[in-house]
């Protein structure tokens, strides 16, 4: 898959892009082309049509006999307003600039013109909960005899029928060029839901060279989040295990595969993808990427971290019947958009979040005290927002009457007199807690003690607590500041 652009009319929100995401997660990152935000009920009846297509694509130049490796451009369509029903439409593709650059294969959903230079592709409903819908997979291969520096551009326009009236998409382009070199890619694994803790999961990863040059060695990098265990530890891989104190939210493996990958060759890497969902599994992710091996790329993958060599048998990719082979050459990867993939694995598990606070006693006017509030996770699962990057919990804090905050903790914002909203990190390990320390000055002591409170919200659509927490009653707690 290539880097993706989502084109829209000027003045709207910024375009969506797909980028390569670090395997060792530090901050949240999107896993896939994102959902389109729903409009609120009181918004005017307006909508905008998006065309999502690659910014560019490098095709392997044809061999002397005219044969060339094929590639596919996947074009998707989406729209803004989920209150608007889009019943169908038409994507128009102009490939006239590729006449001497690439041969085009139109899918069955497209009707080409007599000269095959343009086509109209019909698509159906876009009412899929705000997600992009694939409407055309356009096949391309370098034209026989086309020079290595040949370039051209695909142009896309779209219209759609909707309950709000006709929609017109902002035009999109994909720049096409030819090149020589390997083009490694890995297949996209499906998302998994309803996985029971203790389940062994097979994940059929496929490695393919779509280019016209071989790569002698391949660098494979894996990341399995904390609730997943890699099923095997291979001798040609090094491993860095998860560590809450080092912000390492899962196990990373860096492997060196010594088998050459010829043009058109496909390898099965299912052994590398095998994982087990542990008792801590809940919202998990598994990342995997490939690159032509180089000493520099290997050191960048390790990044100076304390990896440990595996002690098992070597990971040996299983060969799948291959196409013809050309000569090997150490050259950069032509298209890196499909070198990295990520998938989500959601377990059928629970995590009991509990609001925490403690009373402060024996205070006198003028005293400075610390109020510690927060949330702890009784498990059994950890909770992590490894896709959306949302806090595990957003906490509303009401401080006791008669006190003044002299220092607020990081991660908390004042929302009113004595009222604060605090946000935890994006992950909370099982049996761990996230706390916030407020420094308070006692201005006066309230007879019988002044009460404060802490409560978790349940209004985040990207990480709703009620979806995994079986006991919401303990998500609220009170605390008091009282005299002797």
C-alpha cells in the first residue's frame, strides 16, 4: 500500500495522510486510514466528498523482453457528514498522461473509453459509519521500452448522489514514475476481535518483492504490545521486552533473514506472526515491517537499546512458488508504503478501574498539604489506547472547600473554581495506578471536614470505560480535609 492522500476542498480540515509509525510506541498513532468525524445534529446540511489515493508510485521498469511487474493503486472514497446518506456515485480516472509510461488494467467496476485512456468507475453506498470505501483497484505495469526516467500522472475526480443533493469531490492526482530496484512489501493482516485470553493466534504474514531487482537479505521488525506474547524466540532475531519503567509498551523483535528475495518471489512469514493473547490482553496491536538489509538500517532498528539475542532455531521463511528472477543488486526499496503494517487484536477481557483519593487530617489554617488523587487498575487486563492515543481515563476533580491550589500537577487543567480535569497517560498496566498530586494551602478548616471528590468520565468514544470496566460504581471517590 502506498502513502495515501485524502483530497478535499480548500478551507476544510487538513488532508489525511498515511505515514510510517514507530514500532516502539511512545505516543498514540493511528493504525489505519481514519474514521471521518460525524457531524453534530445541529450542523447545517452540508457535506464534502473525499478521494483517497496515493501521492506517488514508482513502477519497476520493464525488462529487455518487455515483461514487467504489476502494481495496483487502490482508490477510496469517503465523506464528512455521517447524517448524510450517500447512495452511490462515479469516480472518473484520467490516465492519458501514462500512454508512453505504463499500461493500465481497469477493474470490472470501471468502464473505459474506447482509447482506454480514461474510465468511469461506479461505486455504491458510502454509508459505512464514516469509513473510506474502496471503489477501484487500478492495475499498472511499466510499458515495454519506456525509458527509466519516464513519468506521468493519474488524475481523479468524483461525484456522488446523496440525501443532501449532489456532491463533487476535490480532484486528486497520483504521480507515476519508473525505477529499478527491489520493492518489498508485506500483506495486511485482518483485525481480530473477541479473542479469549490464552488463545494462540496464527497470523499469515506474506513478504513479496514487487520490484525488478532482488534483495540479498531482509530486515524484519516486529512489535507485539504488552498483552501479546510472541510464540517463538528465533536465533536470528534480537528481542527487547516490555517494561513499564522504560516506557516500552510491548516486545520488539529485530530479525535478519538471509534468503534472497527475487523479483516476484513471495515468502510465508507466518511463524514470525504467531502470538498468544495473555491474561492481560485487551486492546492490542501487532506491528511488522520489512526493509532491504543494511548495517545502518539494522543499527537504526536497535536504536542503542538493550536487545537480547534469541536462542531458538532461526526463522526461515517458507518459499511460495515464485515468478521469474532477475539479477540481484543492492538498491533502495522503490515504494516503502507497503513495507510497514499494523493490526489490532481486541480481547474479550475486563479491567476494573477504581478512583483513588485519601483523607487529609489534623490540618490547621495556613498549612500546606498534598492531595493525591487518581485511578488504579485492578486488572486483570491492562488498558492502552495504542491506536487513537487517548488517555485511559479523564478524571474530574473537585477540591475541598477552604483550600487553594498553590501547585497543580502536570496533565490537569482548571475548569472552574476548585474544579480540575486530569488526563492519565495512554496506557495503564494491570495492578498499576496513575495519580496526580495537588499542593493545597488550607485557608480555613471547615467544621466536620470539607469534602472533595474524584470521578472518571465515560464519554470518550475512542476509549469508553464502560466497554471494559465491569464495576463503574467504584469509579467515584470522596476525600476530606479536616482539622484535629
